[in-house]
C-alpha cells in the first residue's frame, strides 16, 4: 500500500501549523484527526474525518 501524507500548511489554520504526518492511510488519518482536535480545537466528527481524508496525498519519495 502506498504511503500517504497530510501537511497542516495546506489546511486553513490560524496558528500557521507546520506539522506533516506520513504513513499508511488510516494511520495518517487517525493521527491527523487527533492533531486537529487536540491542537486546533476541531470536533471529532465524520465530516472532519472526510475533510482530512480529502487532504491526503501520496507521500513524497523522501518520506516514503
């Protein structure tokens, strides 16, 4: 399975967060949801999860 990543810099944020998370798709999604809730004050909802899933991209070769 291809590694995925999500980069906070590509998401709307008031805190200018620079965190990047890479790994297997479900691992990245779980970590991104936890981060969004804990650090950005979002609620853990199915809509948040789908928004974050839409932000997943293939991991850059250096991170794969």
